[in-house]
């Protein structure tokens, strides 16, 4: 069927035109109200209409919408200070998206290895079922065959190993490996958490062999799991951490942080981006960090995530195979088409995502209440139980 829209056919659009948001709710052009359990794919961490966020970005935009990176701006400096302080990392580079952040992390890891060990030590190991972005290197780093098509030739220097399989990791660990990149919870791949023992052993091997350890926290970072970053559930100290999505709460922003070991690897001219550190986006991100990344709010996210998980596990249906995740990043593995469940939930006033081959993915705004969680689960339960009849 030919696409009649003036947009390229890169998305399968759901049949709803959203025009307004308020808190955790969205409204379409017909006045229908929806509970949003998508957050714009994990972006709108503060929901819709947060007054502090709106004031920060409008005040900044009225004074200074953009400058180039040959100048400093106060908001990017403040954001860099806050992020490095909260993560105990050394430096940060700001960009515009998760894919761009991961591309930069790959470049930083390879330059570190080149500077120290010379040529032929440049391979990046990533996990099967991972997802790291849509640009060519990030797409190649993505450990899913379905993405490795059409756009040949793909960049060299990537290989993949099985999640939670330390033997497979050791088998792939040759002398040409310079870095390992992983998500603490695989989002698009099916909301798959990694095991503590696996991650901790990978970390120790990387430290022993001076292999750069990169955590892709684009989806599970900035409070989504109930900690500032998902890797904090493990006993590790990453060399590089990438961020995006929820950091901006609606405006495009990304970045990668590095440890002291890599803090002086890049020199002027080694890397860059036109819009990185945009003062408006950074002003919104400062509000996000202040609102979300504190002990009280992170504890609330953990508690609400546990409450949501318990309610989902109490749904009695053979359709549900598994419920997994951390904080407010939860996947429901189902035996029916998750896309069909998504469409039926939408008809009942609930917006959800899909992931992997058979997973319903839930990423509500981090401001959601227990009462709103109950409403959403009730709709989801009614939708799922339709298949039991």
C-alpha cells in the first residue's frame, strides 16, 4: 500500500494524531485521552507540561538559542559539572542523540587504544540482541541480524557474544579487541537485564587487559531503572557511559562521559558536532537532573517499578510468559503478537511500546503515580484477557 503522507515510510504509524499532553496523559485531535506508557520511547521523563522545565527552556531560548562550540555557555558547563559529579566521571562530550553518543564512544575507545597500542587493536565487542543506534557504526555495533542488511558495506571491527555467557565472551576476546559495549538492560532487544555475575566478570577481565568498557545508558539511564544509571546495579566502574533520551525530557540531547583514564585522549579537532551543548537543551536537562536524580525520587521510581511489576505478575493469563525489568523499564513477554496487543490497548486508552520479537515494553514517565499505574494495568489486563475468552 502506497504511503500518502509527505513523510518517508520508515515508521508504521499508529492511527492516532496526538496534539496535547498533560502529566502522564496524551490527547488526540478527537479529544480522546490516553495514559502514556511510552514516554516518546523513554524520552519524556518529566511527562508533559512540567512548569519548571518549560520555564527553563523558554527563558533560555529568549536569550540564547544556539552558539557554536568555539564559545562556552553557562548551561552546558553546569550540566557537565552535574553529570560528572553524580557519576564520578571525569569529562563529558555533548551531542544530539543516542546514536551520536555511541559513535563518539566508539571513536574515543579506538583512539585510546591507537595512542597506547598502535594499529590493529580496534575491535569492539557487543552483545547479541543489543541496540546501539541507526547510524552505520552504531548499527553495526547492534547485535541483531535484522539490522545488518541493505546498507553495505558496513564498517569493520565489530563482533558479538551472547548475553550472560562468559565462556562465549572469552572465546571472542582476541588481541585485537579494544572495547566492550553493553546495555545494562537491553531495551529494543526485548527488555533483557544482564546478570550481576556476568557483568562483574566481564568488568574484571576488561580491567586486567586494559579493554575499554562502555555502558550504553541511552534508554536505561537518567533514573529510568531507579538508579541514575543502570550499571550502578553492578560492581563496576565504566570507562565510558553514553546518555540521551530521558536526559532532555523532550529536547534532543545526548552525550558520553569518560573516566580519568580517557579524559585527555581527544584533542582539538579530533571530534565535534554543531549542535552539541545547545544552551536550550542543556537548560531542560538541568531540570531533569534536579527533579529525577536525587535519593527521594530514585527511591520512588524503584518502589513504583516494583508495584507495577507485582501488578503485572498477578495478571492470570497463559498469554504472559515472563515479566522482567528494573524500575520503570519493564517488558512483558507474550505468546501473541505484541503489535496487536499494542493496537487493542490504544483503543482502550493506553499507549505501550513493543520490543524484540514478542515483548510489550513499558516506559512510563518517571513522574507516574501508583494510582495511574493501577489504571494502566487494568486496561492492559482487560486487553490481554480478551485473548483468554
